[in-house]
C-alpha cells in the first residue's frame, strides 16, 4: 500500500508487528546501554544508548512523521527540548520569544540571557508593530507558543513565519498544548516543533519527556549530535511508555476537547467567573484564527475568578474530581493556579506584563465523565464543600450500581 497513511494510523501502528526475532506484535523495549560490534571497527546501527537506542529511535521517527519533519530528537524533558533548540544560538544571537510563554521557558531564556549566552526580546506576537520592530534586529530564532500557556492566546503561525523568513530568522513552535493531532506547525512553515511529551503525547502523567522535530535533515542531525554531546537523550523505558501513550493520542484528545468545550460554555455563563480563555468560544479574540489554523480547540482553558485570590483558594480547595497539580495533557483533569505554581518562576513583573493575574485559574480537562467534571466545578464555584464531598463519594461508587 503506497497511499500516505492517516496520522491516526501512524500513531497507532508505530513499530507494530516489526519484530523479526520473535514476531512480537508490540515492539519490545531495548534497555541495553551498549551494543556489540560485529568486529574490529565494525559497529552496528547502534553502539551506545546515549547516542542512539532502538526504542528512542522508534518514538523519534513516529513524532517526525506525525509532525511532517525530516527528523526528531527525543530528550529527557520539555525544558531539555527547548534548551536543545537554544543550543543552536551563540552570544551574538537574538531570540524573540512570546511575552506570555510557559514560565519555565521564560526562566530558562532569562537565565541564559543573564549569562550572556544570547540576547532575548519578549514580545507580544499579536502586536504587529512590536513584532516588526523585533524582526528589524534580525533575530536568529523566533519562538512561538500557540495557544499560549496559560492565557490561551492564539497567534498566526503562517503569517509570523513569513515575516520571520524575510528577516532570515528560523522559527520554532512549541506545540505542547495541541499536539500534532490538532495543529501541525511545519505545514505552516515552521523550522522546528518543540514538545513537552510529558503532556498530551504521553498523556498518562507518568513520564517526563521532550522532543524537537526539525523540518530540515541537517538541523535534525545537528540537534541529535548536540543531544548526545550533552547527554540529554531520553531513557528507553520512558520512550517505550511515551510510544504506548501516543497510540491513543487522537481518541484521547478528540474526547477531551469535546468535554473542554462544554466546560468553557458552562464557565462562560457562570456569574462567579469574570472571563474565560478558550479559543473554541466565539467570544475569544483568537477564535477565527484558531478555527483555520488548528483542527480542534484542544482541552486546555483558563479563566478569571471574580473575587480575587480568596476566591481562588476556596475554589481550588473545594474541587474533588479536578486535582490541584502542575502539568497538563493527561487523562485526569487537573487545576492549576499559574501565579503560584506553573508561572511562579517567571516573576511578578513578567506575569503582570503577560497579563497573568492572581485570579487566573487553569484547567486541563481529562477523560472523566463530563457531568462529574461540571458538577465538581459547580460545587466549587458555589463554594459548597458538602456538595464537593458528595461528588467525591459518588465518583468512588461502582458505576454499575448507579
Ligand atoms: N512547554 C510548555 C508549553 C509547557 O507547558 C511545559 C511544561 O508545562 C514545557 C514546555 C516544559 O515541559 P517539561 O515539564 O516536560 O520540562
């Protein structure tokens, strides 16, 4: 069959029934750190697992295929993936990054800039004038994060790529929030796609990992060589688990985003909520762009609670189906308070500039029943602790008995 496979089939079938030794349907995990040489100066395809490993290679080639890249490098965390792209820069280079990017990315860029390893400009990429002024400085790299974490701002990848290319700037897109199931930045001209595979790609909150996919083969080779030099390549078992999670990426995300849309509508109509940030809402400023650039609106959203920090504390402590925790993209629903959790590291002033207030709450919507999630939010918004306890008890009863 020569027809190009559907991405859903690529995700499910990666490495299936390829084992020549025993005919194992599911590809085995290769834990060996080292591989025998066939003879003097005759290494096999693999010699040492930091450099290359069959389990990691399989995950890398699958991610490259899903994102439409020439190659991918799988590393030990999303931050290691961001840092791997930064390794292409030198002290005379400038990087343009979103003013409201993930707090860890903001911290990494700021700390490396403070050490004079390159210069950074944090820019609101929806501000055409500010972006044009930044590009006049001919940056080496422009980093995009869309939808942004945690404000769900959407920027036009294709238009930014066109402007960046005219300035000779390479573009990297952090695609963690949507995954290739919902957005494929390389089709819009991006040079690199970055993932925290910890999130949707693995999807089960049991592996921390990252990946960089490069559109250009030479870039992919440079990144792979540098990942080997620094020793940041991911462990084989983590790759095996991530590939197992990746097989269900499409159905997970499809279901999760249906529930997220329902939750966004529910919150939008609730009097205790001052604003909802979800690109699937017609009122979201990036709704039209997200409709054309993405193939779905995703399962992340954030909202402002009326009532300030006190209301936030009551709200997060009243929830019982949503868990108060960092991270996102897993099968379980999580709630986070960016100002004191995920975006604490970027500092109060940078949060103010980005528009991340102390009243902002972020939700990662999982695979639980929509009704339980909405009941949980309702109870917490009403600050009704007794009701919250009931939901918890109900969710623990056998579903067949209900
Ligand atoms: N990029 C984005 C958009 C993220 O949300 C995160 C983590 O939340 C990262 C990168 C970093 O990933 P990791 O925690 O796997 O290092």
